[in-house]
């Protein structure tokens, strides 16, 4: 039996090596997709569902499906992929110069394109075209939750309220794909508020990975993340915590997100000072530090113009 297990393990590693340089078009890097593939193949135990929130055209979903196909203990499990599947103008810059440029109009469904791209793994994927502000998970426990959908404070609270209660204490992982993104400052506030329940595990190529250690009070999951509820002291504490977790390549992005938290509170001078005093930057992933800096400078200039 041990020899069979070793042989199967060797075959799985060989297949993963073949897929190492594989990359599916999406907003995630090849390294991030490779991590997801390896997780589904080697670490996932099938004790709960795999849920992919914000799957877009399916790059992350496919990576998970490719790994799941190599997992002999859990290959019959399925991946639940959630998205609105509605095109918006923000995607236009992303697809510029690709075969998808001009393919969809804002408001048009791209679910057929998702289904086309994931057809090879259709038996392993369940698609959910839902607004995550209203979506309710009422099924089995969740073992792995990949989150690329916390695009507003309200959505972040809804996801925590509706999906986190199904995580398995001591076993389930969540990965925040937007942890280093300068716009989504509320994720850091939420992570800080839940720090006694989740343990930081790893700084992934793009995401940040946490494991649930104990069951969370539902009232805490429903906590308001709007700017008015977040004090400067909480911003400072939350981002000090986040900076301790992420690698050097993400720290400037996290500082930019901190500055944007002050912008959301209407404190432009405070936001400007954060970037000026930062020992991280201006080099950052996707030049987000400079993007935040430019945005804040323009807003400050606008306040000084005569009316």
C-alpha cells in the first residue's frame, strides 16, 4: 500500500511539474495559479467545499480544478465559483490588446465565456451567478475560500457573514487576493478585527493566507466596515498588523491602502503625510503607490482651488 501511495504521489508531482508554467488569462499570476493548483492537488482533504468568490473568466477556478483532478482522495469534490458575470467598464483596460477587447458591452453577461473556458472541467465546477451582497451559502462546510470579491465594505461584511460561519475551525483556509490592493483598505480592518480567530499562514504570490482557529461570533462577522465606523487608531493598528504579515514586495501597496483609508475618512492631509513619511515605496506592485499618491495630490489640489 505504501508503495502504491508513493507511486501515486510521484505521478501527481510529475503532473504538477508539467503544469508549472501553465497560465490561464486572468487577473492572477502564473505563480498564484500554480499555488492554487498545488493546494487542490496536495493539501485539500475534501472535508469541506472549495469556494472561489470572484472567479471572473475562470483562471483561478481552472487552476483549482486542475489540482483537484490529481487529488485521489478528493477528486470527486466540486468547486463552487461565484461571480456576477456582468461586464463593467473597469475590465476594458485589462482586456485591451487581447482577443476579448470590445467583445462585451458594459452590463452584458460573460457567463457563457466562463462556461466555455471551464468546459473541460465542467463536472468539477458549479457556477453561481449571484450578487454576493445577497448570496447565502447553506450547504456543507467550507474547507477553502478564495476571495477576490471584497470590492466594497458592504460586500466584505456580507461575505464574512454568509460564508465564514461554514469554515471549519482548525482546518479551513481563506485567501485574500486583494490584500495588497491599494483600493480595498477595508479588508485590513476586517482582518484586524478577526485577528483572534484567524492565524496568518503564508504570504502567497498575490494573496495572503489565513487559517480559522476557532468559531467566530456572528455579531463580529456582521460588523460595519464603512469609513465612519473606523477610527484613526484602528487604521493604525490594522495596518501595522498587515505590514508585519506581507513580504517586502507588498508593503508599499499596503501603505497605499492605508492612505486610502484616510482618504475615505476625508482626511486628505493625513493620507498625504502617510505616503510622504513611508519608508516603503514608491516602487510597488502595479505602481499602486504612485497611483494613490497622484490621486491624493489631485484631491488636495482641488480643495485649494478658488470657488
